[in-house]
C-alpha cells in the first residue's frame, strides 16, 4: 500500500509540474577572498555572495491564450550553511503589457532605484545600500499585491501590502562584526541582529510606486514609498518605529560605451546624492564606480559617504571574475560584511574582495 501511495504521489507531482509548459531553474553563486582594512575587524577570509546575493530561482509559465500568460516565481537566497531563505514566492497573470502578481515580492521602491544602478543591486557599491540602511522596512514583502506594466513608453509598478505577517522590530547593531559569519550570504543589509534588516515584512497598508522612461537618450525615473514602520537611526539598541515616506528621482544616459546614472533619495531625514557609472575597458573587462554622499540635519550620526570601484572579467556568459573595493565613512554602511563606523567623525573603513561568480 505504501509503495502504491508513493507511486501515486509521484504521478501527481509530475502531472502538476507538467501543467506549466516552461519551467526553468536559474541562479548564481560566487565566492571571494575578503580583506577588511581594520585590524581584528572579523571580515577577512573566504565568503560567498559578494558581487551580488547567491540565489536559486525556479520559474514557470503557461500560455493561457489570447496573449495571456500565467506564471510563478520561487527565489531563494543561499545561507552560509547552504540552506535556502525565501526572497520571492508569487504567482501572477500578464498580457505582456500589464500584469498582477500575488505573494512575496521585491519592493517597488527598491527596484525603482535599481533601474539607475550599474551594479544591479550588488553588494558592493550599490545604490540600494542607503535604502536598506535607512529607508525601508525590507527588500521583500509578504502577502502583497504587485502591479506592473508599460503604457506609452512609461514603465510602472506598484506594491501594496495586504496583510501583516509579523510585527516589525527595531534594528539592533549588537554584533555587526561577527554577523557576517552567520548571516544570509549576499543579502543586502546583512542580518536581523544588525543595523539593517531586509527581512521585516512591513505592515498592512504600506505601499510603494515606481516609474521610468527614456526620452531622447535620457533615462528618467522616480519612486515613492509610504511606510508605517521603519527604523529612525543606527543604534546599539532598538530604535522607535514611526511612520515615514521615502522618495527617489534618477536620471541616466549612455555616452558611447559609458553608462552614467545620477540618484537623489530622501529617506526620512537622511538625503543621499550619488552617481554611478560603468565602462567596458576591453571586450571582457568592465569597470564600475560609485559615490554616494549622505546628509542628515536631524541625526548627524547618519551623515557620511560610500564610495566604490569594481572590475569584472567575463570568461564567458556564465563565469565572471571580479574585484571590488568599497569604503564607507561615518554613518554609512558597506552592505557586504556590514562594515560600520557607528557615526564616528573623520573615520573610514573599507573592504576589498577578489573572487569568481558562476551563473546558471
């Protein structure tokens, strides 16, 4: 009887997966040697998820006819121990012009900024670093409704959190130096016990909006978010959570092979003005650079800067060697390794990484 039940379960599984005509598995894994420039900083050594988060992604789609398509996404980040931590798990329907997605999704305010970030949201020198440090209740939201589409050359998106999953908590900076060894590898904003925490689900009623377009070779975009719960500052104890709004405007263009973006963000009381660029030095080598200046007249410990420089060498479409250096001063945080100065004036810390990434 048990063998029969197992056989029937296997048949049912095959039948259910066969319903989706196109199911693909993709992802990326990288490992690198990291060197922290602070003696005893605890960040030097071999680690993964450096260039960007290590992840495994399973997607599927089905043609519904009439230009309609049903699909699902299941994206999991990879931890130090090899376990999977869910980032996205959702289902959706689209007609190619507009669509709706239900489930756990990536925040639209964050993806709105990603359109103006040459690192694509990587962990080194990313434009999303200040957002995850000061700006949002999380990179991913559960129990959400997300709309996206394109009309008259304008790409748009909107996310609404339909139900709480947990009460968001304050951000605690109790062990940022040791957390890199235990945290989710490559997650921008390293761990739940650190200054920044991407796992907070947000609160019911929180929403975010984005749009971007291109006109005469100039890329333009904006994003807005309303948060009912968000951290107020970097602190060694949990800060209070209060209602906040966030806004972003970005512009970019290509000057031959040089891609340049300028970003401005207002994250509660912290404003960030920055720029990033990429340039192919040869057929296989690409350089990236970024600089972000943080200002805050209310909480001076939040002021600071983040600068970065990176090189990528593409052995193939799937295999890339990379070198990155990122330096932060005062209140800024380097996302990979959570290098933090705690708001100390006239100090700077940096982290260097050299490694290989493999996509599949």
